[in-house]
């Protein structure tokens, strides 16, 4: 086993992003595009050395129970709350219970849609052990988390596992960077972060890997790479990072961080 860990995650959800840009899209269309994305990345998810975390909305799982139960045999299923566009604190426990019932597994992790702020007290009361709803950088119009730790830390008894940013400038290594940076630059920053922190936390959305998003009103920078071209780029990243670390789930990372008492601030 390699000393470094790669926390690869996907937000499995109904594709409601067009609603942010005042474009109508039905729930059936949202779910269809989300499912097409999961199908597109399925060969990657079936890689025998890959363990990923799938942050899934209860809504998506209810409509695709067999698919999610099958994915749970290899990967960790975590909560992405109940709906992608609506939230109330009761959804924390409700989504957890729905996912556990469908996937026949214990649900210990949470990621809020759009990295929305959430009370860690409420998260802990709902029975979650960790949360990955932090991008510790500045995204204009979204959030300013420059004051927060870059690596995992504890808050209100919940372990928070931020999305990775580069060590020096806190350049975010999230899905938009993967799409818009030259691959060589993204890979360099990812390896720099992995070597500095001992792990890297990356996240994507299955719907990115479909051509269907080209027909939406989304900004160009959100759909520049999509479909088979983006799947090919993902494969390249998976294989390049595999040389440097082991793919583990968020739950496995949580267990390791607790066992070693290594809570970084």
C-alpha cells in the first residue's frame, strides 16, 4: 500500500444546474441526464483498484435504486441531502435513512449541494461522522473560505474533509479547474498537493461526462469539456494519480485520521 491517498468523489444528483441560469428543465430530464452521466463514467468506477465516494441525493437514489445498490458494492455511498435544489435540516437524517435503506450500507458522510453552508451541530445530531462541504478558497459570488484549514479538521465533533486546493495559492482543484486548465497544469498542481498533504480530495459530477449539457444555457466554462472527451481525460487522471497513491473512500480516510489522531489545523 502506498503512503499517499486519493479521495475521488462524485456528486450523484439530478442535473438541476440549468435552473440557476433561468432555463426550464423537468425533474425527469434532470434525472435522465444524471443517470446518463453515471453510465458514462461506469467503466472508470469499475476499475478494480478504484474506491470512490458517491455523494448521492435521496431523490436520485429513489429513482435509480438498483444502480445505486450495485455501486455500493465497490464504492462508498454518502449523502448529498434529499433534493439538490431544496434543503431543510430535517433532510439530513431523512436522506441518510433513505440511502441506507436502498444501498444496504451505513451512511457516515455528507456533502451539501453547491458546497452550501450547514450547521455542524445539526450534521452531528443526524449521525454523520464527516462532512465534505468545504472548498477552502475564494470563489467570487459563491463563498470565501480562505480563513479555513486546507486539510481535514474537527468542528463540533464532526470531521471536515475540504476539497483540495494547492498549498501556496489555494488554487481550487475542483471540477471547473479540471475542465478549464491545461491537463499538464492540473496534474502538476494535483501532484504538488498530494505530496504536500499526503492525500488529495477531488470531486466531479457525472452529468459533466455527457454531451447533453452542450444543449443548455450553462456558461461555456462549465461545459467546455464534456462527454467522451472528458471521460478520456478522467481516465488519464485516474491512471496518472494511481502511480502516486491509493484510491480510498472518504470513510476510509476518516477512519485513518481518527486512528492516527492526525487532525490537521
